[in-house]
C-alpha cells in the first residue's frame, strides 16, 4: 500500500480507470461477438448492419480515449464491415 498522499490518489485513479477500461473491453467484445453471430447466421442483416454502425462509434470513442490504438479499432471495424458486405452478397 502506498504511504504518500499523492501515491494513494494515483492508486485510486488507476483502479477507477481499470474498471472503466475493463467495462469498455467486455462491452465491445460482447457487441462484436453478437454482430458476428448475426452475420454468420445471415438472419437479420438489417439489425447486424445497425450493430456494426454502433460498434464503429464505440470503437472510435475507445480509440479516442486511448484504450485501443487507432489502428486496432480501424482493423476491427474494417473486418466487421467486410464480413457484413460478404454475407449481403452471398
């Protein structure tokens, strides 16, 4: 445990950030998993398209805050869009 006041505050801040980052990570992973399931099932592609759009917004926000790097969020968005377009055509 930290002894200094500023070290205690830094620990509190780190724990708070850790919770926020973990929540964002689990939320985005669940959303991507659900979107991929809809895309592969080819059932409700309109709903999948809306989910992909929402995921894109969330990924941009996550990249902006610094949890994911910009290229990672771009890569995830690109792969989802590519899979969606492929299932629409086929």
